[in-house]
C-alpha cells in the first residue's frame, strides 16, 4: 500500500467511508473466499483422478475455511451480545433448520449421495458451518463474560483436545467447529485495518511468494497427502493418529501452522481498496447456502463422468466462478431472501404464541 492511501485512511473521520477501510478489505476477502469455496466443492469429485486438481484443492484447504471462519469472527464484533446477538443466533438456527430440511429432501428425492445420514444432528455437508457459527458465537460470549485472558491460547487448546473426543466428527460438525475456533477468535480479536496496514511492500511480496511456494509443495507432494488432514472433520481416532497421543497433538499443531501460514500468505492476494466486487462480499451467504444444490445437480446428471482431462476441469472451474458471480446478483437476494435471511423474530414469535395457545387450551 502506498503512503498516500494510508494517510487518507488515517485522516478519514469515519474509517468505513474510506475506500481503503478494513471493512472493504474484509468484503474483498469474503468474495475471494466464497469463489474458492465454490471452486473447491466443484472440483472435489475429481481429486482422486487428477493430481493437478488435487494440488489445487489441497492448497485451497490451507486458507479457505481458516480465513472464512476468521472473517466471520471479524464481522461478529458489533453484534455478538445483546438483542442483536440473540436475533442473529435465532436467524442462524432457523437457516440451519430450513436448509437441512431442503438439502435432505432433495437428497432423498434426487441426489441420493452415498453415506449421507438424514438427521438434524448430522449437518448436510457444508451446513456444518451454520452450526459452527452458532457455537463460535456462544463460546465467545462465554469468554467475554468470564473475561478470559489469552482467548487464542484457550481456543487452540480446545481445538487440539477436540481430537480426543470419542465422537464422530460429523456429529453436529463439532470436530470442524472446535478445531476452527482459534481462527474465529483471531478474526474477532484483531483488526483488519491493522493487518491491511502491514500487508504492503516487501511483506506483501513475501506473502505472494510463500503462497506460490505452498502451492508448489502441494503439487509435488499431492499423491502422498490426504485431504482429510487439512479438512479437520475427523477426530484422531478416525485419522489413525492415536497410536501416539503426542504424535496426534504434534500433527494437529503442524496442521495449524500450515493453515496459519497459508492464510496469512493468501491475504497478499486480496485487493486492499474498494473495487468492483467489494459489494458482492456482502452477499456471500447466498452463494454458500445455494451453491451446494448446483453442485449436487451436476453430480446427479453424471456430468463428472465426462470430465476426463485438464481442459474440462478448467471449464468446470470457470463455470464455478461464473456461477458464484451470478448468485451474488442483487436479484438473487431479492428472490431468495425470505429463505436465506428469514425473519427469525416473527417465526419464533409465532411459535411462542402457538405454544401458549396450546397450553391454554389444555390447561
């Protein structure tokens, strides 16, 4: 970042009004991350047959969810507690109930993905993030009320010890939720303005270089790496790391180190000022909740059987990027907002009134 834009940002009476504000940086990051989420989920069925695609997939795992969780924590700062915090928790819960029902119904009728359990206790694939978002918020509330010192260290301890829990990682998505909790704490605790002010010059160049080196490493060692190591969805027993508890802890710490490095390095790719896609970063939730349906439709049609070379894989990636941009269109928000952002106050109010009437009727 040059000196002039930084001086402008420091002079601004309201930092959010500056084209170089941390909020704009965060929205740019959200857009780039939702593109990577769509692309990653789109190419995942190909990683066993295409080494290059597997390398890309592994590279994205090093920053994708850590940063997505981190930026979620950052935007939770102003609405964690009080009435607004309660309202958001209710809305997330309602989103989960709605989309868990929608995805499960579509899967039973059409997708029929092998190994899927249809239960509200087992989030359908990507929907673990909604459960995770609720738990992260609740844990941060506990930390705030207990005035926990060094929350990041405690969050890391929780993420490491979670691997020893004798539960399946898919149950309520607890494994991913607890393992990624440190990144939520980082996003909640740190300022994007602080990060942005340092992500320039030699530091930014170094970040770009480290990101490229990390991709090269993933490309070279892709045949020997398991995506499950970086997806953080299994406990130590499921990963086969429990022949030594200390080795399991070290492995988790190594994975954390890779994700921290990958995340910081990826920030060097993010534009730092207001740009053409900044506003799109406000509507990433729509892509997150809808894109899984598109990918399942593609899989159900058997299209993946015809993607047999690199050119078709590139075309798939281009389609995923294009679909992301289309789903970010304001019209999509207008058409789907009642489902994506339901009026939780009205729904839960209706439920309470119904429960009260039922109680009065039987009393």
